[in-house]
C-alpha cells in the first residue's frame, strides 16, 4: 500500500496538523510506503502523484477543504480518502463527497453531522485521532520539568492547577468553567485556573472578553491566560503540570486535548455530547456535564472558503444546532469532587491513561486506517 498524506505539513502545533502527522508517523512505523505533503501545495502534490503513484491520498481537514483533498487528486486519477472533522454544518460539496467510495470522520458525532447534512452513511467510517502516548505520559509531581512549568505559571506546590487548552479558551468551555469556579470559590481548596490559548488576532479579542468575565465574577486573581507560542514538545509537560483538565467544549468533533490529558493520567471534566461520547467514559475517566443549552440558527453566511461567493447566505428548512453549552452547576459539582479527592483524581487519571493507550494510541489508529482501506477499497 502506497499512501500520500495531505495535511498542514511540516506540522504546526494545531490539531489538524497533529492529526495528520501522527497518522503519517504510525504508517511509517508499520512499514507502509508513505509520504506527507502540505494539503494546499498543488505543485508538490502533483509531483508525488507522478513519481510516487500512491494507491490512496488521505487528506486531513473539514468539508470546506474538498477542493484540496478530493478534487485535486481526482484530476490526476488518484483515489482520495478525506479524513474530516465537522464545524457544525456541512454546507457544500455533498454531490462530490457522496460520489466517493469512502470518507473517514473523527467520531460518531461527526458522522451524524455529515449524515444529517446529506452525506450517505454507508460510505462513512469512523477513525479516531491518534495520540502520542510515548510523549504524553504521567509525570510525578516532583519531576523537575513539571515543577518548572508550575513555577513559571506562578502556581505554588499546594495549589490545585486546572487547565484548559485551545486555539481560544471560550470555545473549549472556559467561560462555563469560570462561572463554576466562582460558585465554589469560597469552599474549594486553593486553586489556579490556567487557559493556554494560541496567539492570534481573534484570540486577543476573545481573551479580553473572558478576562472581563473573570473580573465580574471576582476570580481574576486566580485566572491566568497564557498566550505564548509553544511547540508540541512542551505540551506534555504543560498538561502534566495540571491536577484537573477542564474542557466542556462548545463544539468538539473529537477532543484531542481531552485525550492527551487522559494519556497524562489527568482526570477530565467535559460535556456529555459530541466527540466526547466516544473518547471519554463518564464517571470512570472523566465527569461529563449535561448539556444546558444548544445554540440553534436558521441560516449561516459563508464565502469563498466554502465554495460560495462572498457573503452567501444558506437558509435552513429546519434550524441547526451549531454550538453547545455545558451545565455550570454540573461543572461546579464535578470540580468540587475532584478538587477535594486526590485519590479519585489519581484513579480516574489511571483509567484515562489505560483507555487512551488501548484505543487512541497513534499506532492503533494507523493499523485501523490500513484495515479500513483494505476492507473498503481492497488496497493492500
């Protein structure tokens, strides 16, 4: 089997790039003849098509990347297999996607979204995102690298560190976590809430909104927003430094940071919806807050990035859920339970580690990919 993997290559620290890079790494370790190329690099992709002649081109992205992931390899007679996430609504390219023999998606919830929006369920297979369980491992609290992370964040040894990681924090449920922390602040052990976000213009605006909320809630002294550019190599130590990973995400097709937290032996607080239903086990590896609200819209505005003209409006016959909000009371209750029970944190962390190693290790995912391609396309 010869596989060309399309993603943000060489990989940036983002989720889609990591998703593609770990599949590529797993295929190479299996002995599969594979190469990687940036999904937007038309000339380099064509170069691989001509001399490498891949049996299959697997491309990581969302439905709006159909021109780069599907149409481009098809122009050269190469079989594309997109590996897709969802962003709340699949607005275009249904005819092109339905003509494919196989589409991979990252969770059962993502599959439901694609089927809801007109994609044939029979051609969709769920392939979870891989995790590097050699890098994301449990660390002892007195490990010098863990101590250094906590010291740099101004967290004392006796403080509990709660962590959320994302491109921005609000989309990962940070506002709901802050509201929950404000509810239990007077009775909870000493804590610090750290939000690690990616530095970008949109994030700066959102950070200000989030920090203003922290001020209104009276917890601003305990909330830290970290906006430095960091590498994937640093992430296991940042996650390893926390006591609880909290991300009741508003929109999450898989939940890579939650899985990485489990690999590091950390208990997780998230939301009982979307990709977390695949990756986390409520009461065993995580506490999942109930959904308090679904954000529903009757239209969306799209542009050239989605294959439309600028400011194109799509109106829905039935309103669509595009966002979720977790129950703040549930989050507060689960935070309090974990913050006051170190043995439970350890127990849930160990269960989380075992689940990730057995189900989401990048080598497990690569083997599953090869099996799917063999079974569905007859390519060995």
